[in-house]
């Protein structure tokens, strides 16, 4: 959206090209051109339609142990990457080589799954995709290193969330990549010593999509009220997100794993009008306090969440632009979240628009 900004899709991303091209066309329809402003890593892996089919088949085979995948083929694409049979964006630069690799991969996967893939049709489509995206394909690791050397400012955006990280999240109810700070490095090729700061994005309440543990979840009318007020529905699937009180244990864990220097607290306005707010401050099991986030998901079946209750606020905060102008109860809530998370809250979201944010420091 900023005309002088170059956007980079790094090597750690898996890309469904029809969706990417659809997004590019949508931008063009709004007068935003990506020409000369978009770079796609030649090392990024491709998500094919057969990955979606495999995703659905695997999820169905899990029965009651479903992980709640989006069925977008992301997991199977990362699995192919790890199995060293995946195809990368750079392969499209030599289409004959790409076609041969595609045929071998489909043959290999068809021995495991009934995929019914029209290979000729798929290759015709990808030949067209290749012609369209060829100008964007680049060694983005080299580009970023050069930009850094030239004194450029680089903002790196991770995907998903720390508790969906395949190593540090609530496994197996996670995504298939490192969604914490480590993914920034492996997913771009930048040196870890290049990072100057890390900002965590956290809602004023907690949400989760799909299956998995959620100690502070609200399954009553209040949870539904927060869902509707916050528009808590999956951005790609439309699935309703599960909503609950702010979980300080989760937040503190994320601060530690990522070495966060600041938090961006979003959707504070969604809580306006609630007479009382609760914060999950710690866990215990059988009366014994539990420190941090245990890896054993069986623990969460018997966990007790200890809450602090605070007074809410009624005032509309959507037009507030400074911390001092917020209602007193709202300020107290934010300060308490900051104390519990162990990280400064530097940015506060008070609405959906870009300008509805408070820069606190």
C-alpha cells in the first residue's frame, strides 16, 4: 500500500500461485501495481492442488484426532519440502525441468494417495503462471542482505503465532513451520545478528482457530459476543475463531521465546462495554503452580486457570489517539497486561482502520 516500499516473499513461505495471482489482480483493480515492487524467493516452495487433496485425506484419516487444518495444502507442501520432493518457485524458470520434476513427484505421491491429477492440465496452467511471475522471481536472500548493507529499513512479518510454531507451539495442533522468531531467520536468509528489535502482536483477549488446547476459552454467550464484536472468523476459511480471556501465561511464554522488545496490543475496542474483564494470570494442577507452558497436552485437561478480575469501561475509544485519553479502567487493564507479559505495550489498537492506533512511546 506504500508506493516506495518493495515487498518480498521469502524462501520460508509456501505459495499457492493461483491465490497469489488473484491477490495481485485484486490490487491492480484498486490501482495498486506490484510491478517492480514485488520479489518472490526462487527458494520458496509451491503449493499445488494435490497438496489440498492430501491435506483433506490426511485430516479425514485422523478421525477424532483432527488438528483443525485449514485444508489449504500447507502441511503437505512443507512435508514435501522436508522429504526433498517439493518444487520451488525457481524451478519455473526452466519449465521443462519443472515438468519432469512435477511428473516424478505426482507419480511418487500417487503410490500413497488416490489423487486423480490431470497432469497435462496442471502443467498448462503452470506454464502460464510461470510467464506471469517470472519478472518477480529473485534471490531474495541476496537482495535483503544488499538492502541491509545500503542502510535500508526492513520490516519482517511472521505468519501465524508462536503457539502454532511446529517446535514451540501446542504440538500437534500447530502449523507446519516455525512461526516464532527462528522462522524469520531461516525464512529469509538474513543473519540473526541483523535483527534490531522484535515486536509481538497480541490481541486484548485470546483466540484460536481449529482444535487444540485453550485454557481460557469462553464457550458461552460472552465468547460469542466477543467473536461477533471482533469479527473473529478465519481470514482464509471463514471458520469461527474460539475466543477467551487474555492468557498471560501464553503471552509471557511468547515474549521469552521471541525475545520481544515491545507488544502491539490489538482489538482493545472489542472489549468496550463489558462490565468485568478477566485475565488468566497463572496455571496450577492439583494445587501446585505450573511454570511456563508444558509440552504435554494431557496436562491441560486438568489445569486450573487462576484469574484476576478488573472493571471494564463503557466509553467509546475508537477516536482516542493518546494513552492519557483512554478511560481509566482501560488504562489499568493495559498496564496490568503489560506487567503480566513482562514486555512494554508500545502500540494499542482501538479500531479496524490503519489510523486507529495509539503510539504510546
